[in-house]
């Protein structure tokens, strides 16, 4: 009887962890997407918009987030300051059931810094 009880608690624990991960995953992905965008914005201060877009495309392929360079809005001004933005939708699904639709908008900026060495 004790082993059945233990197996039940293990199954409930695994189900709880799965639900927790399903809830956290869209926000986890958003965090890492923003970090990649910040890196690309800094990269873009010294490079062209097309090179920045290619860099973002490469980062998205590496991370497996499913975005492409064309999904991002990239602007660069005459002072070489870079602005990158993306708007996308994600959802929280637990065991295939849709719990909540989420809409994210991420914007990052990087200012050109002169090299001193």
C-alpha cells in the first residue's frame, strides 16, 4: 500500500512540475529573446541593419525560438544608435489545453560607444 501511495505522489509531483514549467516557459523564452535582442543591438551599433538582421537570424536559429530576422523591426539613426523591436503572441498550455493567450512586445535600444583602445 505504501508503494502505491508513493507512486501516486510521484505522478502528482511530475504533473505539478509539468504545469509549472508550462506556465513559466513563455516568460523564460521572452527573457532570453530580449537578451539576444540586446546583444544584436550592441552588435548593430558597429554594423549595418542587414548585418544586424543576419546576426539576429543566426541567434534565433541557435536558440530555436522560431523567429527569423525579418520578424524584427530594426532602426538605426545617424548617431549609430540601434532600436530593435518585436511583437508576438504566445500561450500557456497545460496538457494540450489552452489556459491563456499572451501578447508580448519587446523593445531594446543600444547607444554607440566610442572605442578607446
